[in-house]
């Protein structure tokens, strides 16, 4: 009779839910039906949590909690057997999201910036397994199962085609497999019950940011969401139907889940409230697309900290992340970077391996003005301490409103390197090449004092896809400062183009090479913010005609039009086209010798930004001039 009742409850539970991004609520119901004691203990969690929070006011002192993770890859096809690199990318996302080091944190609406939380929780792949043996924190199990159902969760059982968990009190177990039913992932919320099924399950298509992942769930936020459940967070709209309670005081009351990526504010004054800011749809505990999520709140941080102290206390003190584990390394195998799990790989840095393993260079020119909300494709950031690093800012730019910057003013990690690395570049068949960029910097400390402090900007170049680097440019202290006054004792932001300087570096020593990488390195000394903009790597003028084009196209910058003045017979018959900063042609025409000598192009219908005027002569020579259009 008990088995029949259980079957009815499980069937009812399954049909009571539609296919959703997260099935934690459904899985919790299944567990409560299977384990009545779990249901009893779960009912006590909220009152126990409230009592713990009241008795343990949390004051941040950077006492970081590090959670050891084991990732169980359970695979049937080669595609499901995701790479180490895909796993590492997910670990990077978890650490960035929970420490609020995610680049898209700038997208959090200003009304909630003050309650957006660094949860002071970090994650590491365990370096010691349950038997005390060194480990890389990854298991791989080939199975005959073509997919796994939430109903049975057989991926958690060795006897049923999956793999048994490592001790739940010591590790966060994450199973990655092919989930059936359109489910992205689910987790086991904590309680006083000794739950043998404890952990997180994520579909292999939604784990990490590279490899087999599929948009719009390709930025690792499914795992961030499910680990939030594992640490006792509810969905932001609460449980028990519309306008529920998520048991967190600083998340707005919300009617229901949100999908896709709404505009802010979304659904203001829902649930009969006067919340004009609307739903906190960018919270990791909603259902929006990965690219739309960017925050936990201070209240959610408190609830997660309480969950660890009450229900997962072994995570507070352990050596499972600092034992004599294997240092990750990588080999290039069939175009992919694979960790041999013995510390003897060719490459000690994953980005270097990727660049070398997939060293397919692009042709010049390369221009990047950082006008999108995320780092452009093929650019990489190395952030070894997972703290402050290069990120897009919308507070300042040279001839624009955006640029790339690093928040040295709040970055108390003296001597730390943060590197921005270009795509691989092809310098073959060029007669000359140069690097141009704009930068802005101010000191915080008066440089006339006895102790001189300054951050440093270094530019390095590799001609072998990142295996070795050469310092080609370096500035620090007064040489790096672009402002008057030269120091500002506050978190500084450029206020106009006058706060910027421009630099041109001759790269002719590297022509006829095709494995070029350029690295912009910030060396931190906790001084002030450093900004980069308009990185332009191009073939430089090297003839009379090429130099002449600098004076043929004017005015520059312009706010309405440009003139092209034909001053040489070299340009009597030309193809003219104008391209934007991402290479799209926005204007073109043919100019023959019968045309007037000054040609005017109206830019009023163009968007504000950087453009390139390109002239192709009758003999096929290309000459390019960059212009700035400011409305």
C-alpha cells in the first residue's frame, strides 16, 4: 500500500509541473514523498534559519567560505563527455557570480547596487578524494543510459548507470549529464535530514560557457541558480503560487517567474505593492536568460551563510581544496585543450593553450572601442586572483561613453597582474604595422611624498601564440598620468577627452609573422583607475600617397559630414566605402576621374561612433582613415 501511495504522489507531482528552467521545486516534492522525514525537516528550515540569523548577526570580515566541488560527468555520447575546459569555465562563473566579480555586475540597476552582494563564498575543484588520494575534482562515467530522468535520478547511482556521490557533508556533488524532459537543472535544498541524494544536477548543454553549451543558457547561470537552491535560496517569486514569499527581506515581492530578458523596470507595482522598480528579474534566482542575470542580494547572502553554518558545517573548515592535489595543465589534442590530470601538460595557462591550439590568426585592421556590454569575442582576460580585473564601463570613453577599465582604486592587491589579450593576428604580407590606443590614468597619492605609489600599464607581444612574451611598452607614475592635476584622492573617472592620452607603437619588427598576440597588463598598486579605449592595430602609412590620405578626409572628428578631397592622380579612379567598427559597410560608391574634386558624405543618418573611410585604387591598393563621428 505504501508503494502504491508513493507512486501516486510521484505521478501527481510530475504532472503538476510544466517543463521549466529549474525543477528544484518538483524534485523537492519527489523527495518529500519518498522520504517523509525530509518533509518534516524541510518544514522546520525557515524558522531555524530565522533563529540562527537573529542570534548570529553577520558582519563581513572577508572570512571566505570555500566549498570543495566534485563534478561527475556521466556520458553516453562523446558530446556529453564535456571537456575539462568546459568544467573550468563553469567554476570560473560560480566564483565570479558568488563573489560579485562578474563583468556584467555593471548591468545591475542603480536602485539595487547597494544591496548587491559579494557572498564571500568560493568554489574549488577538490584536490583530495574521499580516500585521501590526490584528485582533480572530476569523475567521468560512461553509461548505457541515453538520458536521465528527474523521477529516478539514476545519474546519482553507480548501480543504475550513474555514479554514487562523494560524502555529501564534505563535498558539493554536481552531476552533469543528458537530462530528459527539457529540464536544465535541479538541486536539493538543505535540512536536518541526512539526504542520500544531496547535490546538484545540470544538463551538459547548460554547464559552463564553452564547448557543448547552448544559448540562451550558455553563461553558466544554471549552476549559479541551482547552487543557490542547494544553499537554501528560494525562487524570487517565492513558493506556493503567485506573489509568494522567498523568505528574503530585500528582494521585492514578485508575482511570478520571468523569462527571456525584460527591460527595466519590469512589472512595477505587482502584487498590489508600490514598488516602482518592479521585479528583480536580474537576480540569479529568477528564470531569465543567462545574459540577463547578474546579482544576489545581501539578504540572500545571509540566508546562504546561515544554511552553511546550520546544515553544511563541514564546509567551514577543511583542507580538501589545499591538499597536495594536481596543478592543472593542458595539452593540445585534436584542436582542444585537455588536462592530462597529472600536472605534466605542455601549457600551465589555459588561455595560452587555447591560443596556441587554435592559433588561427585574423587579418588587420583590428579595431575595438568596447561599445558593447561584454568583452568582444576572441579577446581574453587573465584574472589569477578572481578579484578586480578589466571590465566594460559606461561611465567614460574617448569620443564615446564606454571603454575598458580596471578599478585599481578599490583593488588592494599590490603587485597583482591582470591581462587583456588580443585575438591572434596575422602580420604577413605587410610593409608596416602599428598599435594605436587611448588611455586615461590619475594617481591617488601625491607623487612628491617620500613613498611613491603608482599602478603600471605594460604592453607585451608574443610572436608564438603566447608561449613567450616580450615587453614592448611600459609606463608608470608620472609617465602614465594623463590628468591635470596629476593626482586625485578619490575614485577617479575621466570627465572629458582632455583627460585622455593617445599612443602609437611601431610594430614593424614583427611583420611577416602570423602568430601575433598583444597583451595589455595592469600591475596593481592600489592607486587609481586605469582606462583603455580605441585599440587599433593596423597597417601603417609608408608612402607619399598613404600619408596624403591623412589630409584628404576632413573634418575629423566631425558632427555632421566628411569631405574627401582628391589631391593626387593616384586617386582619380577609386572605389570608396565606409565601414563601422565591426567591419560592416555602411556606405559605398565608385568615384571616377570626371567627378568633382571634393566629395561630401552626409553622416546624419549614421550612429555615433568610429568609422573607417576606405579608398581602393584602380591598381587594387587599399588606404584607410579612421574618423570619429559625434552627434
